[in-house]
C-alpha cells in the first residue's frame, strides 16, 4: 500500500490550469517541504540544521531493530532523500512521488498528477487559476455591468463587437494573466529568500530553546517543545521583512513550526510593547499544526491553538491524536485541504466556548458530516465546575488549565471525560453522516486505502503483543480487512482479495509468518530462509536456500489464509522484493560477531605449530598474507589476489583437516576441473577452497590454470536468465599435495606460496578447538582493520608480498617442477657445436636434424655442393659468401673440422664425400629450431613449452627480433641469445674432436676450385 495520498481528478485539472510560474512555485514548495512535517521523524535528531533523520515509509528503515535513520540532506534548494536499505526511497520528493506512482515527469499529465499528489502530501492549498480569478467576484460584476448598461459609444441595438462581453473578458483575462505572471516572478524571488530564512529561523530557534524563560513556557515542558521542533529567538523579525530588506524592531518570540512554515508567538512579558495584532505572526503560509496525527490515530481532537494542542499532548504523554487549526475561523485554510484523506476517522472538535468558537465548531462539524466523517463538538467551558467557569470564562482553553496547579492531571481527567461522552455520541454522528448512503454501496479503492490508514495503528498494536497463535490469527484477520477486495457492484458484497501489488505488500509486511521470511545472502548469491515457516518448522532449515518447493508452499499458504489469490509471478516478485530488502552476508556477520582478540599471536605460526613448517620469515609472512587475503575477499569481493597457498607434505599429517577447520561452514573442496564451467559455479558457495593433490588442475592446460587462479570475477548467464551477471570472487585457494614434482610450468610459479610440512603436531585435532579458531580469525580481523582502517581507502596492493618473499616463493617453486625430459634434451641440444652460421644456413631442416643425430653433415658432391647451394639461393653478396666458404674450407678450421672420404672404383677415384663437423657454439636460437631439429616436429613437444624452458635456462636470454639471420628460419620473433659468459672454455674446444671423425683431413689440392 502506497504511503502517498490519493488525489482526485479535480486537483489534477486545477494544476493544469496554473501558469508556469505558479507550477514552479508549487514545485519549489514540494521539494523544500520539511521532511519532519511529511514523514515519521526518527527519535534521534540530527544536529545539522541542513539534515533530517526520518523513518523510510517504504521499507521501515530506522524503526524496530534497525536503528539507523534515513538521513535527508538539504542541498540549498531542495531536500534529497536516500534510503541505504531499500534504495527505492531516493531523490527529491517529486522524483519519489513519480517513482512510487510510476509517473513520467517528462509527460504533462503525469507531471500535473505528481504535483497534485505533492501538494496534498505537504498540505499545500492550491491557488485558484489566474484566468478564473479575472472573472470572479467584482471583476465578473464589472463585465456584467457593461453588458447590462452599455456606454454611449455602443449602438442602441446592442453591444458592439469591440465591446462585447466575450472580448472584454478575454482582454481583461489576458491583462490579468500578464500582470499576475510578472508579479509572481517578482514575488517568487522574494518567496525563495523568505523560505530560506524560515528554515534558518527554525533551525536556529531549536538551539536557543533552553534560553526560553521558565515563566514564559506556559506550563509546557521543554521535552514537549522539542517534540514539536519548537524553539526560541531573542531578536526575531519577520522573514518577509528581511527578504525585502526592510528595517523593523526585533522581538523575542517562541517559534512553533507548522509544516514547512512556523508561527512566531510573542512572550507575555513583551506583549505590552507589541501591537495586539502582532502577538502571533505567521511566517509563510498557514498550515495545520501536528497534521501527521491524522495518519496515525482513529480519533482526533481538533483545537484552536498550537499551545492547546501541546498542552493536551503533554497531559496524555503523547498518546492522543490532536491537531490545531491556528484559530477557529482558520479551519477552512488549514484543515479543509486534508479532509479528503480523513475517511474512516472520528473527530472531536474542542474549540473555545465563546460565540465565535461555537459557530465555527458547528460549521466544521457540518462540513465533516457532509463528507461522511463522524464528528462531535465539545467545549471545555461546559465541563468545568461553576467556580472555574466564573474564573476562566467562556474562552477557556486547554493551555489555561495546564498552567494551574496539578494542571496536567486535571486536564487529563477533563479530556478523558470528554472522550467518554464523545464515544456515546459517535454512533449518532455516524448515522447522521451515513444518512444519504445506500445500504450496499460498494467501497471504492480510495476508501479502502483511507481505511487502511485509519486501522493501521490497531494492526501495530496487535503486533506489539507477545507471540501466540491467537495473536497471529487476529493479525491475519485484520490484514484481510485491510486488503483491497473485489466488490459486487450490485450487492456490495466482498468477493475476493484482489491480486495487487499493494495487497501483497500489506500481507508480506504484516503477516507474522511472512515478515522477514526470506533474505538474500550476498555470499552465496541465493535467497535463503531467515526463520521457520508453517511448512518447514525444523531448526535445521534456518538459513537454507529458498527452493521451488517453498514457492509452491507459499502459494498454498496464501490461498489458505487469503483466498484464491492469483498471480504466480506477482508472488515470486514479492519474494524477490522481500529478500532484497533483507540482504546480508553470512561471512561478514561472522566476523562482525567475533569475540575480541585476547592478544595472543596465533596467525603467523598457524602452520608452524600444527604442521611443523620451518619457522622462517617467509613462512610467517605467507601464512598471515593468505589469512588477510581471505578476509579482504569477503569485505572487498574481487580484490586482486593472484596467489594460492600450497601445503606440501606426507599423507595423514592434517593438511586438509586444518584447512577445513579454519574454513568452517564455508570450506569447500573443489573436485571439478578448473577448465570446466562448473568449477566457477562451485566456488561461489565457498570461502576457503581446497584443491587436493591438484586434481582439479591436471587435465587443464597450464595457461588455463594460471587464468583460473588469477581471475577475480566470473561473468555468466545463468540458465533461463535474460542477462549475464558478474560475480566477484570472495574465496582464496589452498592446495594440498604429497607429490614432490607437482608444478608443470617452469615460469610464473611465484603465484604458488609453497610451505613444506615436516610432520603433524601430535594433538592437532584437540588443539584446533572452536575457541582457537575464533581467536585466530579475531586476530587476523583486527590486523585487517588496522591495515585497512578506512574502507574508502582500500588498497589491494597492501595484500602483495614483499619483494624478498616473492623471490623466495619463486626459488622454492623450482624444487617442485615436474621433469618431462625436455629440459635435458634442450640443454644438450644447445651445448652441441654446429658449423659456422654462413655454412650452417645452407643446410635444410632434414640435414640439420641428421646433424644432431649423427654429429656431422655429409655432402655427396663435396665442396662443390656448398658452392652450388649458395649460388642457387641468390641474393646479395653471393661472391663474398662463396669466398668466405672457400677461406674456411682451406684454412685451419677446414683441416680440423672437415673430413673427406674418397669413393674409388678399382684404383680410380670416382667421388669424394665431405663430412662437416661442428666447430663453434651457436649464438642464438628460436623455439622453431628446437621443435624441428631437436624433437623432429613432434606435436607433443609444444612450442610454448619450449619457449618456457628457454626462458628458464641460465645463460640464455630473450632478445630482439631477428630477420634474415638464417635461410631456413628467416624471421625469428622470439630469439634467445647466449650470454657472453656462457661459452665453454678453450680447453673444451680443443678436445672436441674424437675418434668418431670419419675420413681423412681435407687437402686443399683436392678442392674443385
């Protein structure tokens, strides 16, 4: 049920007839209305005059167990609302109205409706449109006079065209509209200044309230003054006078707010110096005093003055509904605009007993009865003893009685007697009010909403009683009465409860079995039960996920207690609304409810104590860092933490047990492969994730494993969902392994924080008690808060290890690398000598592969073969390269590293085979060379794996891109270069030749050139 009033079409039509400047003025009044005059103030006042504390009318934030109020801030020209609990109650007042009523402020009709609702909400009296004013009263009489008595310029046969009543009315209306718009623009500027001064006066007066002389308090306590936001000013002048910058004499005044304006009442001691007409002055428009009482009480007393209202309120300790019209004759200005929202109320008119009071009381009663609102008029004078009648006279009011000795008690008894008499007369008043109403008149939606407001306090009273089955049944019965029913138009009989959003909200917010039934757990991203339900009574069901079965049971429950409520999707939407309003994080709650740390250090030595990890600075830093990251991931999901703890050690020493104990209810063992999409779903419900023996990583490629550990969020579209959602990680990983060679990647292993566990503490099971775990996390949580003392300044870089610890982690990881044989093969390949580069590049891939297998390359045609190959390849410097080859073959190197084998036929030499051996170490190499020449293009030896090994080898480094460095591999994007200090000694070079050399040394005379 909306907290906004219902407006009729006539109010909207009135708004449409207003000029633009008038609408702007109304808009300013709506957005500048004091929140305390519209919504329920929070008991805790805000000391800042530009801020107000209220209770959210949508979700109730600030009431009950939730003591945090909605803080409303004044930004200079309007009040801005925002509820941190529901988020729906946000923006300025007009935006809130548009949101609640589903209105588009860019459309004219919707804008007018929003303004009408706002005017009704703040009690603003809508002005008569200017064009209508131009024809009203005396102005209309003048037009009629000209029609009946034409001037001498008019023809005898009638009124001329130029002076016709229609033209006269139009001309005068145009002039009036132009004049009024001009005056309104001018006055609106002054009104803005005046309004700002009014707000400043109210705020300033509150601070000076204690300075109000006790003799001038009229028997009213300071607490009562504070409740009604009253104050005191020593040097008050009218805000309008100050806005117009006029000079006047300041006076002492009691400031009594009424809506967004106030009354300034002169002190009795100063009245001799103040004209009688200025004893009480209005700052701003006149508004009903304590208008909010109409919403929260069934029977409302109407008195003349605000002091009377405060006196009766004080006598009844606030347990009474009472308003003041600020003068008997002013009820039409202050109360009449609110009468349309008074259906279902009962009024006791308690004006003064003089002639003016009795006359206005009768007129007000007749107005209420005409609107079918029961009302009776009473006068204090009639209930006084004869002696007091003579003492006070007919104009006696409640404040006069309060100021007497034992005034509160006497006033309480007198008003209580009036209440009893009024109850007897209400039945007669109700019959009189309903005199012209048919017996079976159907109830429209508006009357049902008003009935809801009048009976809401009864529902609240039932809810305040101790829990019992009888109380619950009474509440459900009351809710049924308050619901909006489908009415038979002929008989007026109620048929069934309408399946509307307002009805659903009423039921879910007040049914004791459905209040705060379900909540949304941010940790598991799931709706969970918050309490027992009629269909799930066992305690072990608390905080369990909401299921489809619960949806079905809920529909059956609603059908059983509220009839055939239709609308499955509406019920499901209400479950979502309730769960979102009760959002929580179960792990955050755990940390916020931890006992205070006892000061005994436990965190850094957790694994040192229970798993006999070597006590080193590295082990201490890694342990504390991992525990801090676990908390950071809860309070800042998705924060950067790209490492995983690894506990290495023998079986059955308690590695998994310790991880499970510190994770508690949010420990999870990951069994799905990290390359599978199900793994991302699985970790959503875990906080401390254990991967045993790296089983979830063995089937996945190394890069995918890296990405899984480093990822901070997952983006997925759930089954049947329309939109993809981003889930930020709130977990950390712990890997437990027994194998000594569990790392497959030779690079990037600093992401694994490896701690070697030597053995188990003898009594580790008994040592890890619940109290120990709580104190462990209490210590880490305190250190976390000290490290990140301001949530707004959270810096995830603080979760990084020190530079020394990172280098140590990478060094430790090298001892746990898997040996697949490739590293040894590559090292051997790199340590083999090859012919000079200018000769080596003339050989094909197959010949090079044979060279690494046999240790030489055989040229069937001898030296001539090399020359032909070089000339066939073409390009620049062919002759120079041929000469270079010749010089090498004929020099000392040729004699040393080339052998000739002569092929004879009998005594004739028919051919010569050249055997070229390696003479020098290669300066650079790329992965493609190793892939083709060392491993023979074996697809199992992946290129990225070769690059990883090359980058991890000592004595080699990645260099700049090489182009045309080799005829076989002309473009090397990632070449690796040999370091200068990585060449073997000369002694090793001299012994490179052995008996495996074939043939005879080369003889220059045998060369064909």
